[in-house]
């Protein structure tokens, strides 16, 4: 086909919004095809069609070629797109012209190319892209070239080996105002922009680029939901404990209006009402859940005070649902004006039982002696006996928090070594508060080749675990501290070797307390059976240390052991009952542990556990015992015994074989009456064994580390229908009243001034709703019990 002359071709109009991408080639061929295909090859093949429409692209760039061949068409239209993105190729911008008229001729060798050398590599021409007015090319290594901005001197990837990064990112750096120097000087990059109708077909090369934003039509067309937005603001305030007045803060209002200027910001009263409404909705969900649980609920009471000396009682419910999942939810926050009074907790307990329909469904109540006197506990005990008389006459009340106990023991240990710990703390501060001191310390550590991998840290004295970690890290670096004064003459705080020995001894016993408390910090709350072995082991360790021949050890541990022994004797029975509900241990672990702790008195304590667990089982068994009835029915068959009217005389229709010697007749007509009597006799003895006896007589399960205790009871629920209810209540007994994040706290939590200024109902709504939203009323945690023995 003969190539038309340049005058015989139509003109192609290049859209002002983008430029047409035509691959960089050395030769151009025209090929007759159905569509216009522009492959990235050495030759650009453009079909000879009626209309050649170049596909929609991000940026249309005319390649570096000697001749750009445009197909013989009426018009080559380039559609306008939302975003103009420059492909990652070494393309140059088309020169500024009104129209590009290029003859469509067969491919011919270029002037600088040998004819027929199709495999010869391309030669690059001088760069014509306008971005090179703002960038220079710098070679940073073999085959590695970067583009450097002339204004801000920032470098960008350009050529790495055979990979070409292109110029699109360079254009954006200048055109979009990313370059700080260009932005300040207001020197926009000259580029093609969509021309207005009055400006003709093309815009000026110096027109500033128009920034475009790509939007998703599906999202852009969504109408504003005022109520949904207000609900999300209320949820945000609850979850992150923001003040309710945040909706009146100018900065927050401006931020929301930036997101959507049509949103009407809610007022303080409105958002307060939204928070309470959200609380009521979640409360109804939790009420529905509690109403479906087969067992009872355990409560813990925690007291927090405000700067005005107002008390706030936090009541938390612990229970296991019908799917054998552990739940732990804050049920109420009750403000008590006089927290020091003997009846301070009574009001809170009564309000909780009434609010959640728990009268008659309370199992245990856990308080702490750190903020309650004997009179307070006695009043609460009397209240539970009246409100909840079913179980052991309401006497299951735990009077101490395990986490508070361990925290108190750790603080007592620190108090016995105040001066020594202060030396260690001051030495650590000297190193950590100066970069120069820390560098010297690290250099000395390397010189001495101390193998410790621990880093020094300054402790937070409101958390005793940080003090423990500080002492452990410092004691492992004691050699460095001992020589540090030689490297730094200003260091005058070197502890003696006797100080280090005492600190190491202290840390060995603090580790026992730390490991015991660390169980409470996990993502899932452990079942009560977990604590029996931990508490009994700690009791043994402290007892042995208190009788140590080392006077330092005995003087250090004896006060701790006396305090812990009081706790042990007060809670060992309930912990023992809990571990009996573990089929891996049952009574065997109780017998083993008590024999080591109580010695000759072990049998007495074991008898108390056995008596207590049987009494507790009867409390569950008694409400479902059937009243005696006669005759006793079993399915559709019945055994009816009646006295013979005339002794020795057979009744009509009854054979002599059916007449027992005691003068009674059994009315069966199939001749198997003796067999039924036999079965009844041999099974009557088995029926006298309770579920508890059957459970205790079965062999122990193998002791594996990851044992799903609650999952086992779920599988055996039908086998032990009564005992399983008792197990669910016992295993959900809380041993600690604090949150996992406050286990190591040395100070009781306070209600800040802002929250104490809120109405009590609003404060309760904010606290409880946050707890419920975090855990979910129906969302639970699996309790996988890890054996530590």
C-alpha cells in the first residue's frame, strides 16, 4: 500500500488533559488491523482504520522518535481521564504545536541506523521532557543514575541497571507542589492542561497544572447519616475516655466540618444522652445473656475514691454461660458518699442484685481488706445471707484480693531494704539520664565482656514489677557498676558487694511473687482451679524461707510469710474445692499438697474440703429432688405390688411362678417378672451413688499442659448434669478484683476530677459501656488452663 503524502492525511487532535502514549521506537510500521495496537516494541504498528481511537490512559506522552506515525483516520481522539499519571517509562512530552501532521509511510531506517539492523539497540536522543529544566542527572555508581532536584536537592531514582524509573514521579514533585522550595517560590511546572473552549485546542505550556481528585462514585453518592455519625462520636468518647465537652472544642468541630461540612455537630447534652442510650442498649444485651446462664454469678467489689473523698464501688460479675465461656463484666458503678462507713458496700450490693435480677443467684462475693474493715465484711456477709440463703447459708465470701496481697508483700520486701534499693536506683539514674554516661557504661560493659542482655531502666514506683526488673538488670551488671567509677570519676554511688548480694537474694524471692501475679495479666481470666497449686506452692516457699538459717533471708521473709499464711488459711478451702473440679487432680492434689503444708493436721484439713464439697453439692442437688410417689413409673411400664387378699391362694390369671414368698404379686404377663426384680435389685445400689461420688471415683485424666478444662465439662455436661452446674459456678470464682493492667499497681486507682463532676448515672454509663464494648456482651474468652505442676 502506497503511503499517502503528508498533505493527504487528516490531522490528529491531541487532548489537552493528557498526552497520547506512543512507545519509544526507532522505526514505525503501519499494519492493517481491526484495532489500534501500540506495543512497546522497536516498531510502533498503528492499524489503518476508519477511526483510530487511542485507549484511555493516565498521561498521553509522545515518544522519542524521529517520525511519529499517525494512522490515516478522520480524528484520533484521546479520552479525558480523572487522573493524569505518567507511565514509568522514559517518555518525553510532545512539543507545543497546534497539530501533529506526520505522513503515514512504511517503516524506513532512520538516518543514524544501519538498514536491516533490527537487533541493533536504540540510541537515546537529547532529553526533551520539561522536567529536566528542574532536575539534573547524577551518576552514583555503575549503572545507577539518580535525578536530583535543582531547588531542594532531593534525589530520586532514575536508572538502576536496565530498569528505567521514568519521569512521572519527578513531574509530580514539581507540579503538585511537593518540592518545598518550588512551593515557596510559586514556580509551577510547565505542563499541558485541559484547554478551555475559548483557548482553542491546546492550553499554554506555562499554564499551572490543575490538580484532580479521584472519587469513588459509590461513596460520593452516599447521603450523610446524621444519627449514625452522632452514634460513632458517642462510641469514640466512651472507648477512649474523651471528655463529653470535646464536641464543643473548636479544633474538633473544625476537623469534623473538614470531613463533612454538612454534619451538624451535636451539643454536650445531646452526646451525653447518646452515651447513656448506648449504655442502655448494651445493658439490655447483657441482661438477656445473664438470664440464660444455667448457673449463678460471682461478684467482686472494688472501691475507688475521688479528690472530694467520694467513694465509687465497682461491682464486676463473673460467670460461665451455657456454652462454657468465661465472662467478666462491670455491672455497676455506685457512688457512696461515705466510703469509710461500715455500711458503705451494702447499698452497692443491694443495688446490683436488684438491677440485674440476681437475688437468689449470687454465688460468691469477693472484697478486699485493704479498703474494708472487719465490720464492713461482717455487714456484707450478713446481707448476702439474707439476700442469698441457698448456698451454705450465704457464707461463701472471700475477704482478700490475691493481686493486692502480692503487691503488699512486694512493697513490704522493698521496705526492708530501702537504703540499698535507693543506691541501686540512683546509680541507674546516673547512667540513664546522660547520654555520655550511658556511652561510657556501654563501652565498659563491652570491655569487661559482661554477658547480660538486659538494659537498665528507671523504675516507676507506682508499679512494683518495674522496680523488680530494675534490680534484676542492675544486679546482672554489677561488675560494670563496680568499675564505673574508674571510667567516670564523678560517679560516687557504687553499691558494695554486700549490697549486691542482698539485692540478688531479694530478687530471687521477688521472682516467686512476680510469677504468681503474672498469671492474672493474661488475655483470658484463669479459672479458680489454676490458683490452688500456685498459692500452695507459694505458701511452701515462704514457709521454708522464713525458717532459713541465713538471718538476712529469715528476717526478710518471715513478715511476708505471716501475712500470706493468714490469706492461705482463709481461702485454701474454696481453692481446694475449685481444683477438685479439675479431672486431672480431683482430691488427689489436695491430699498431696495438704500433707506437705499441714503435716500431721493434713487429715483434718482434707476432711474439711471433703465435707465442704459434699455440702455444696447437696445445695445444688436438693432443689431438684423429686417428691416420693407411688407407684413408681418407668416409661410405659410399671411394677405394681399389692397385698394378696387371701395368702397362699393364687389369683385368677396369675401363675404360681409369679407369686413371691412375701405374698405380693407383680403384674407382668410376659413371664419375665423375676428378671425385672433382679435388675431392680442390682441397679438400686448403683443409683445411690451421686454424680459427685461417680466423678471422684473415676481415674484421673493425664496431666497435659494445654488442657481445656471448660471444654471437658461441656462435653460431660449430660453425664454430670448437676455437678456440671456446680463446676461452672466454682470455676468462675474470681480470686482477684483488679483489672489485668493494674495487677502490679502499688496505689489504688482514683476517679479524676472531671469524671467525679459528672452525674453518677453518666459516669456509670461511660465506665460500663466501655467495658461491654471492649469485650462484647456475647463475645467471650476461652479459658485454656495450663498446668504448672
